[in-house]
C-alpha cells in the first residue's frame, strides 16, 4: 500500500522545483530501474504491482494498479516505479569528446540525445541552465536506462567554453560541411535550441562552425530535428577514429 504522504511526495517529483528541494527523482519500468540501481543510484523506495518482478533483489512495496496510476507520470503506467536520490556529478577531464547542449527544451529530444551519447561512447554532457532537467520523468523514460552511463552537469556554457583549451564545434546551417573536415578525437560539440539554434553569446566562443549539408533536390527543408542532427554529428566524429 502507498500512503497519502508518499503519493503527495512522489507526484510532486514530476516538477523540477520539488525534485530540487528533495533531491529525488522517479523512474518507471523494469529496464530503467534496473539500469539505475546497477549504476549505483541510491534507491529510496520501489513500488511493484506484482511480486517477483525484480526477483526480490531489492526491498519493494506491493501496490495495486490503481495505486500505481496515482503516482505514475505515464499515461499508461508500467508495473513498477522507483524513487531515487539525485547524484552529485562533477567532471573536469577534457581528453575526450564532450557534448554541450544550449537550451534544449523537449524532454523527448533530451532523452534521445542521452541515449545517443551512450551509444557513441560520449560520457559527458554539459547543459545550459535553461536546458530541460534530465530528471524530468519524460527524460528519464526516454533515456531507456542510458542516464545511468552518461554524466550530465548544468552550468553557464559561456563560462565552460571560455575556460576550455580544446576546440569547440558548433552546428550552424551556414557552417562547413562535416563530411569535408578533419575531426579530432577530442573537443566540445555544441548543439542548439530546437527553434533558435545556438545563442549569440555561445556562438562567439565557437572555434569551428559545422553543418550537415542538404542533399534534397528542392533544398527547402529548414532544419533537422536536434536529436537526429546529434546522431549524424556524433557518428561522423566517431567514425574518423576507425
């Protein structure tokens, strides 16, 4: 059974304000929950609608499907929900590729980008303060567990980029074709906002503007979805290592 106080707390975690106050977030689904536990995220509570879902590896509370609906952030809830403590993450190493996100707003895009970083071996993401919170339930769900293997921090991109000693690549419609460039094994790749691209203050700190050329006959498509563009960019950087 889930108490009224637990319902109040868990549903409040759908809002960034309360995630920050309590330093907690929720995750739903067997795969996501298992990945986070194995990555040493501290499990606070685990709710399941049937015994043996996790083979009784971790303490859990048995609840009904109707109770799960009360605490779930999903339209169609899974059969389990967990509350985790938010990890404090700091990183300073610049001997690798780092992805920087300038005001990415859509939770689905954010979750997909984290999955892409996991796929391509990008271990670090730096986000502007305006970028969607990675502990937003929709982001957590969209990562499909990749959140457990990618480090994400939030800070002013201008400060981060200006103090960096490695090349900074930014994606622009008028940039040089990524297919014609020599790409290094380390650097910072900046992806911009879905509607407005990279902000002017960040653009000043870009050392190499890059683009994905259009091959369509009419050349009228305005832009690519930011997650799709990220996939292409990361693939190009990584394939130069082989």
